[in-house]
C-alpha cells in the first residue's frame, strides 16, 4: 500500500514537548554514540505522541536532525510502518481489525458502525474527536472482533457495544478498555468450564499430589540404588534428626487433617482397605502402569492384593484416579482387567515380560 504523508496539515515546524525530553534521553542512552540512529523508531513514536497522534513532515525532520540522519531515511521508516500515521487523526483513533478471525466474528458489522458514526476510513469527525481505519491482525484474535483505540484494546465487541463506545468518546466520556462480554481475559464467556474444583485452589490438594520424576523421588524409587549400596544422596541432617517438637507435631496433625479433608473431596468411592501381613501382599508392579511409587501409594490405602483391584467398581476407579491424580489412566491401562487375570493365577503380556530376560526394560515401561 502506498502511504503518503500530509504535507500541508502539519504546518512548518514541530518541537518535542519539554516533558518528553527525559524519555528521549532514555532511548538515546540505549545506543552507543555512533549508533544513535537506532533510536529512530522510539523517537518517531514520541514525536507522533507529541503531535496529536500523527507524524507531520516537520516532526519527521526534527527526528532526523536529532539523530543526524538524512531526511529520506526517516521518511522511509515512517512510511513503512503502519503504526505511524501520516495524516491527522481524531483525538480517539480507532484501528479496527479486519483480518479473518475478527472478520468471521463480525468485524464487517463493526465497520458499518464506524462508517455510520465517523465516516470514511481516515476521515476525522468535524469536532476532531474520532477517526478510524482498518488494520491487519492486532494479535487479540481470541477476543475477536476487536478494535484498538489509541493505545488500548477493546475486545469481544458487538455493533451495539462499539456504537456505545463511539457515542461516549464523541461526547468526551472516557471508556475503559478491556472485554465487553462477561469473561476474564481469554477464559470462556460466563466463567470457567473446567478446573472448577475448590480443592484445586484451597491448597488441600497439595497433600495428595506429587510431581513425578523429582530428583529425590527418583532416588527413592530407584531399585538399584539400594541394591548396589549407593550412598544416600540426601543423608539426614542434624535438623532431620531433631526430636519432633510441639510445633512439628501440630503441623503433622494439621497435615493429616488436610489429607482427610482432601480425600473427602475426591469424587467416587474409596475402595475397601485390607489389613494384612506385608508378606502376603501381591507384587502390584506386575500390573502394567503400576510402578514402585504407585504400589507404595496403593499399599498406603490398604490395597495389597490383585483380588482387591480386580473387584474395583467404576466408582472405586474414579476415586483412586482422583487420589493419584491419574485422570482416566487406570481405565485406559485396564488395571482392573489385568488384576483379574493375575488374581486368577493367569499372566498378562506385561507380567510375562517382567519374568523374562527383558524384565528391566519392562519395569521401566511400567514405571509411573
Ligand atoms: S484477527 Fe483480529 S486480532 Fe487477530
């Protein structure tokens, strides 16, 4: 698009406002003395701000003189970037995004509002309050359709809301920018539709969740580290060895209560626990998907036997998935089906491989 500047509207001279000078110094200080031209875009931007939102030819010349640049070099920059306006604009200049996402969400209707309220593109209303133009994507497509008014975004617009905004601005009333529907930033309209459980935000969930593959949990879970007698990478410190004091005991009790509260909030039904001698426990790691850490957690719930898992109802599965933060995984990996086979004395592909030469590889595959 050919962009020409308005040679007449800008008069003969321009000077920066005194209060802009410190900002100019700030930008110039960013570049070495022999590279001051690098500040051409920030200085043109400041000139535009000081010139009622557009760049007159004298303003461009002033910038060129400040930076010791040939005028043509500054003209080239100013005419290339559409952020620089080359003709007078209204006190509120509307940049309406007409690119595909905004167009599909009604930008053409918004254009009609601008034409009705303001006039042709780049025309300025007689009172000098409003002007508009169409621009390409402003990077807020998720809130389409939208406009930028001076420096701010007005999003999720309808012809009605834009008309109201323009009416207010035409009457000298400020309109705060932002969303014009009930939504927070780019969240769903009307409020969140997922991740709504209170337990996610009240801290109680922390007591039942853990991050996988943390270095210390790796050390704990690595079956070889014990076998090979590797030294503990985190030997207990003096602090660890201290006798529990009153505060610690209280904190532990509070933690237990929080765990209990969190468990109450898990959906589904907690499976029945078993109290058995550890020696009678099945090797739950023979179920593909259950690693040492999961087995430990299952044991802490009183689940030791394949027969227990084989008897889980869908409600039990839902509860355990919630407890282990494994949404959908137990069902996907068919722990119940595998447990049924193993409980009846059969073998699964995975358990067979565990017994074979590639047991180690199988174990890794099964790790959580
Ligand atoms: S298409 Fe309008 S902001 Fe991206």
